[in-house]
C-alpha cells in the first residue's frame, strides 16, 4: 500500500481520537544532571505535548500481575509525538509512568501509539 493510504489512516485515527477521546498530556524532561560538586540533582527543562487519545482499562485476561497490573491503563494516542518510556503522562491530574510503548506502524508512517501507563 502507498504512503498516502497510511497517511490517510493516521489522519482518520487522529480525527476519531479527537471525537471520542480527549487531550492527553505527555511531559518530557531533558537535560537533567547531577552536580559533581554537591551531588544534588539539577533539574532539566520540561516540554509538554498534547496528543489526542483514549484511556481504557486492560481486559481481565491481559492482566498477569507482573507485566500488566490491574491498576495499569492502556492509553492510545495519535502520531503527533512519539512517547518515550522516560516520559510522564498526566491522567486525571495525576502523573503516571510510561512502562511500555508499542506503535502501530504498518509502513514508514506510524498510525497510533499504545502506551502502558502505571501510577
């Protein structure tokens, strides 16, 4: 299939996530370090991204108590930003850690990202 087809699929996914989902906040901190003199953590700068997304619980058969906990959430976001496991995601005014990210990318164009979030 052509790149035009996958670009169209990504646009459709984004439109549906906007219609039926909500704005998700992803925070990425870069440039943090540890001061060699004091040993204190020096804060970096934080960038905020707001893709459209949808939050849902994992199905009971997916929860194994080790890799996926009952409190974990599956967050599906559009392809406007690639989430990293070092990012934080804000859900219901609480910061959640990103445990895993999977991408639906049938060609060179990503459609959506599936994020495993844990509080």
